């Protein structure tokens, strides 16, 4: 059966596939083959993943002059993943997948960390692990929301120096009551998939940490609730029951985030091939580039363009799919 004749639901493909191994789509149908040497892998992921997505990607790979194979699809919850092996790793294919007008996500990498091998996940907090920018929420309650939000947006798009922009934003919070910190902390909306990602990773022996340009007051809540192994974040200066408008100690900027990845990797004795970084803003790029797998989640354009993997539609469950794809490839 050619790919064009496969059922519309990826779940229904499995009855037509061998139980395991590597496959090829040919004019004669689906054939099991020995695992070829692959220098790249494409992951197509999404609850609405359909044969036409796979067919279009296979055509693009072949038009680029690469041989390809297919691994048996698998699901994480309701999200299906199809992994295609390619005979080369292509930056052009990476960019092609990033700009497709699909309701699914696609990525092309040279290799993937393995979930069952353990490792280190280091993620940004604001707009990555959680759905808000905490400083914007504090500012809103303090009556300076519009001024602070505008600076936050510019910094996340890489238009301002992060450390300077943070000092300027925090200065606007001078004399705000510290009670507003607890108001924000009491109702932090987690990024969908965060809890599953942390529990799945820790069950497989991974260390999970946060490196945030945000504040310890909120990162500490996540650490306590999720059992995170480490947090690296900024400390707001307080005088009595009010903010002073200053930050204590060094500011966690792009350089510090990348350094934190290396420090934790050494501390936990994690292989270079088993590090994952996740972020959305320009100050996350050095951290993403330092990891074996850098994942941009709902990211700003400059980050989406430069990141190894850019997730536009899914949430943090995409990282579980990527790590399980690493296991699938290794076992095939």
C-alpha cells in the first residue's frame, strides 16, 4: 500500500506496519528494511498529524536529493509522532519545516537525546515553563503595566540589552508592596505539558532545572511544586514590606543561562549528548545553542529562526515526543 492509500488517522496506520523496525514507502507498498545509516532525522508531531503531512515531507526530502526511511509511529497521549530518517542533515530542510503552514510541528536534527539514557533539561521560566511574564503581572498590579510590558517585549525580541532592560523595569516597581508578589505567585498558569514533561523526565533519571531572567519568588514556587533540581533566577531587593526597585546580586542574563547549563552538566555528570534547553526569548539563544537539543517554544521570530527546533503549535509535550523519538531511533 503506498502512503497515499493509508488511513487518514495515524493511529490506524499501525495495522499496516510491521511491529517494529524501519520502513520504506515504495510503489509496491510499505516494506520493512534494515536500518540504514542516517545523518539526520525529521520529526512530525501533532494531534492532527495526517498522511498528507508525511507525504509532503517525504517529497521535499527526495527533492533535496536525500534518501529516507520511516520508523513506526508512536503516540504521547493524543499526540502522534512520525520519525523519518534522512541520508543527510540539511539546514534548508530545517528552515522548510519551520515555515510550513500546518497545524502540526516539524523538526530536523542530526541526532536526538534519549529519554531512557537520563540527562539534563534546563528551561526558561516566563513564557516557557509558565504562560506569563511575571514582571509584567507585578507591574500591572503596581500600576505601571504598560511601561514595563513594552520594555519586556523589546528585550525578548533581542532589541534591548537584557540586564539593562531588567534594571529599568524593576526600577519602575520601586515602593510597590511585596504583597503583590504573593498575588502573582498564587495563580501561576503552567505551560501545558510542563507537569508531564517534568514527571516523565525525572522518572527516567533526568535532572530538571530552571534558568530564568525572572525572579526566585516565582521560580521557587515551581521548584517546590514540581520537585525541580535547581533554579537560577534573580532576587528582588526588599525593604520591609516594599520593593526597593533594585535587583540583588548578578543578573541572570543570556551568558549566565548558558553558563548554568555547563555548570549543571558537570555537577550531575551528564553526557554532552544528553542536554536539552528550552526557551522563547532572545536571551535564551546562547543556552539553546549550548545544549545538545535546543527547543524554542512559542518563540519570538529571531529565536524561532535560529533555534535547532521551533515548536509553534504544540506545548511542552513536544519535548517528550522528541526524547521518545531518540529512544525509538536507538532501538530500531
